[in-house]
């Protein structure tokens, strides 16, 4: 590091400028100036804090990390604080002021400054928020992406059949099937047209169509913005490391401050219920309870207090739930497919990447950025097969149970189709 | 999960709960919403294609016709002439069928028309296959054109036959008076197939302009040769070229961005480590998002396992003779897996609760479908790219995607229904309906027979 301090700081400012340009290109409105970042490092005061509150709030809202509806009733500063606190927790961040006091001051006795906000921003950037912002923006602007198919209803509690409404139910289910078929055929049409568009992009014709259209003009504008965004991202990626070095120095500053005693346990033991009502956990526990028991005897899913205490100890050492135990991981699980993807038409022969053709992937590979459609198709076929198998099993179970039921009735005989 | 085990009572309950209906209605609504979205994209793509690819000009009143007309004749190769004759004949037949008049009159009428005229006629016929309004026909013809465009050149000889079939089945009403003056814009030179007039026939123009008559400006019938339309709008072609180059640039940039993802960023991981070091001791690893994805996945796997075991038990009960060793081993394996799942689930639950202790107001740990979290808990950084080489691949991919989504939807609904035993004797038709709904997916019905003979 022989360069003078001035040179270093100039470089840092440029890098932060690149970051700000990138953030602005993703459509965020509240991006502070690079100078503000530097001021934040040394505790810039309320004005700087304010700008960072705005920035963090808008980042968390755009990426959908925080469901907006939970905060609609709040206003003003406290809204920012609560929203940002929730969002940071959601990404696994801890700081005194996040889980600490709920009053206007924030932080229990520690000194809260804009540096904390800067560190929080750094954490968000480090955990992939930039990519989320980019994805979000690309989805907004790009018309030829392939998007998810959101046809699944959200409710997941068990419901019961009412005999009088059976007819209507049958009719509705038939109608649903019909809608599904319409969807399939419309999808086919769209795919055809999409291919035509992708093909048209690759054409090198010099012909002159006579019509201009507003649609194309708008398209050009959007695509131009997209290109700007992607370029900004590439620029950022090239100089990213300088930013992280600088953030390291911010951490240094933060740590050399008089540190407040870190709480080793949560401030309050009350577990609040989220606005969904802890449904996910209930379902989970229900599932555990219904698991078939081995011959070893009953073992309750909800551990006793001692069990929990013991496991709590182990947890402190960091229980590793990141990898599944062997038998579990051999259970067929539905491959989750990416929600959004981009289709690329390749006209030249694709380069083999050492991928053994005999190897059929059963799950989405670790971090692929590019995949041949044959592989994706395999995954989907596999998923379909799994689903069909599950469905048939369910139907078989239903049939058997119903037959049993009817069998117990006198005078009635069920003849299956 | 769908049929809870019968207790001593074994009749069907009649419970009042309309929610299942509303769930299905919701599903239908979301299907319709998706249809609207797809329709919008289709519209958009059609517009883009219409603008970007050369079209026979429908609105162009200019007639550079005369010269082109002369030139056009010489451009037609003998082979094409043959095709055209064949097509002409076929179309004559079509006319007879349609208008119900005898062959002689129409034939002579047709024959005295100039060659190009019949080409227009063929266009008209081909176009009339679709629809009759001007505006819609151009978009339709765009899609038709796309269809033809992709066919390899070799089959252009088959096209006359196909066209005649299409003409015969054409729903539009074709009138010789309607053989009109569509400008016949040539395809560009770089068109992949050998550009032949047969191909161009696919590019139907709008039909509903009544023709002045057969000698009307025939313009732009040059095939595989000069681009005949004058560049009335220089900016238009610029726009197309601009769009193309922008899109290509975007593709290149995207590839670079994806490549940049593969490079590790040591500074970033170092920073994360340092921040993590400031967290309290019992802070769980990962993030709430990962935990909730894990909970979701385990829940599904658990239910799957339960269903497996249940079904196996039921089947074993029904056919006790087959419940031999192999069945026993599988059951044991399931039980081991279940035990493992239970253990692991316990750990995950601990983690969940740890997160919950620190949770601020507004944080949520419920699994939502909105997460773009993969099965292994990793967050998808950017939309991946799927490369394909032929259109069929893309179509199959999309079709499968839709099928899987619809299948998931259906299964979700099937899982929601349950039968609860209750007092009273069930209605026979209800039994039958429920059986078909839950046992056969609503596709087939059993027969329930009253057996009132004393045994």
C-alpha cells in the first residue's frame, strides 16, 4: 500500500460512485451520494442517517425481503426502523439496535450512528441483495424472460367436503381442467412467438420493414436501460474488492469504539406470532407427530424440557443443519426449479462442458448460470414423474379406504370402475 | 392424509364448509389471470415481429408497381412456374367449391388473368384462411409467415398441395372480386430457406380491400431479388436495426454477468466473517430464509413419507399374502428414514425457535412460495440461462413447465379434501361422487349396487 492516502481515497470514492450508479440503475430512488458514504463511516449525523434509512428501506422493499403489508400502518421514522430491523433479521443480521430497544433511540446504551447503518448496508450487499435487485429490475424491464406460473392457491389447511356442494365442486374441478388446457395451448402459442422473436434478434438482414411502431420504441428504451444496468453491474464487479477493503476499515472503526456488552440471549422471551400465525411451524410439527414410529416405542416429536435443554447446549456449538443426513437426502424430493429464466437460442454447436451425457441430474446443479434445455427438460420430466407417482399413490390409498368403508356397510357393494 | 382413518362410525359426515369450493374458485381465477398475462405477451411479441420482420405492405398505396411488375415476371423460375400452375388449379377448384359455380366460367376467368394476379389470388386464399379484417390479418399473417419461414426450403414443393387444402377449408369468403392488390413484399435475401415464391405465399396480406381489378398495382412481386419497397421511412429500419443490436448487446452483457458470478470474491467473504464474529454466541447459522426453506422442504418430504407408509400398510392389509419379507424390509427402511427425519426435524425446530427468539416485529418464518430458494437452501443469484437449439426444444420445455405447475395445482387441491366419518348413513350418490373425486380424479365413476338379498 505505497500509494498515498489521497490516491486511495480517490479510488474508494470512484468505487463507491460505481456502486451508487449501480443502485440507481436498478431503479432505486433514494441513493445517496458517494460523499455521504464517507461521512457515514465517521458518524455523519441525522441527515446522513436519514438518507441511509431511506436507502435501506427502499432496498428491502424492492427485493421483497420484507412483506410490505406488515408495515403499512406505521408511519415515519419508526416505520423505517421497524421495517429495516425486520429485513435485516430476515437475512440473518444481528446488531444491538436491530433486536434492541424499540424506542426512538435504538440501541441499549450503545452509540448508534450512521456507521451502524453503513455496516448493515454492507451486510445486505454481501448477502446477495444486489443480485436480487438486479433480478427484480430485469424482470420488470425485460419482456422476453420466461416467468413463473403462479397458479397455486395459497391455503393449506385441510378442508372438508360438503355433500350438497359436491355437484358444484365437480363442476368447478371440470372447469379448472378446462382452464388448464387453455393455458397449455396459449403457452404453446407464446413459445412459438418467443422463438420467432429470439430468432429475429439473431438475423442479420438488411431489409427494410416499413413500419415503425411505438412498441418497438418502448422496447428499445427498456433494453437500453437494461444494458446500462448490466454494464453498471459489470463495472461494479470489477472494482468490488476495493469496496470490501474499505468496509473492513469501517468494521475496524466500529470495533475500536467502546463496545457495549453483547447480550448472549434474546432480550425478551416472548415469542410473537407472525402475521401468518405460525402456520408453517404448525404444519411442520403436525408432520413430525404423524411420522410412523419405529418399534422402539413412542417418542414424542415435541421434546420434553430436558431434551430441549440438552439440545440447546448442542445448538450453541452450532448444530449443522446445512446438510441432510444420508437417508433423508436419498428421499426423492421434488426438484425446485428456478422461477425466472432466460432462454437463449444457440445457432452454433454448443461446446461440450465435460458433462457426461449418461448422467441425469436429479436436482438443479449447484450454481449453474447456463444450462442446456435437455437437462432442464430432464429435471422437469423427473419432477412430473414424482408428482404423478405421488398422486397415484394417494388415489390408491383413498380407493382402498373408501372400499373398506363401503364394505362395512350392509347392503351396499362398491364396484370399482 | 386425505382419508382419515375410520373410527367405529363409518359413515360420511356432512359438514358445512364451503372453503374447498372457494379454493378451487381461487385457482380458476389465478388461471384466468395467467391467461391474461400470456395474452399480453402474445400481443407484444406479435407486434414486435410485425414491425421487425419484413411484411407485405398492406397500407402502401404507392405503386412502383409497373416496373416491378415487368421485372417480376422474369424473376420467376420455371420450377416455380410449375408450382404456381398447380396451385392455380387447386385454387380454382377451391373457388368452385366455395362459390358453387361450374368450372368453366371460373377457369376461363382465372386463366386470362396475368400470372401475378394468380399469385395475389394465392395470397388472398392463403390469407383468407385466417381472418378477414385488415388489422388482425397482418398479425395472423405474421404468425403464418413465421410458420412458413421455419420450414426448410426443400418442402416448398409440398406447399401447393397444402395450400390448396387450406384454401378449401378456408373459412373466409373468397370472391374473385376480392382478389386484390396486395403488395407483395419480398423476403429479404438472407432468409435461410431458398426464397421461393411458394414461401412468399405464406406471407398473406390483408384481404378485405376490395380489388379494383385484376390489373391493379401488382407491385412488389419480386421474389428472391430486390427488396422492392422504397424506404419511405428511414428511421423505421434504423429502429429495427437498433433494436437488434441492443438485444444482442444485452445478450453479450448478460453472458459476461453470468461469468462474473463464477468468480469468487474474497473481500466479501472476509467482511462477512468479521461481521459474523460480532454476533452473539448462540446466533444460529445461516439465515431465517434458509431455515424456513428447510422447514418447508422437510414438511413436504415428511408428508410424502407418511403417505408412502400409509399406502403400503393399506395395500399389505388388502393382500396379506404378498406381505412377505421384501415388504417387511422396505417398511423397516421407511421407519429408519422416518426416525432420521424426526431427529433432523428436531434440530431444525431448535433452529427455528432460535430465530424466533430474536425475531423483531414483522419478520416472518413461514414458508412462502415467493422465495426463490433452491432445494439445497441456496439462494438463486440471478436468473439462469437455458440454451436451446431448436424451437421444438423450447416448446417442450415450456409445455413441461406448465404441465408440472398444473399438476402441482391439482394435487394441492386433491390433498385438501378429506372425508370425516360421522353418524348416519351416507347417501349412495355422495359415496359414488366422493369415490370418483378422490379415487379416480373425477374421471371415472364406480358403481354401487344394492345387495338386498339375504345371504
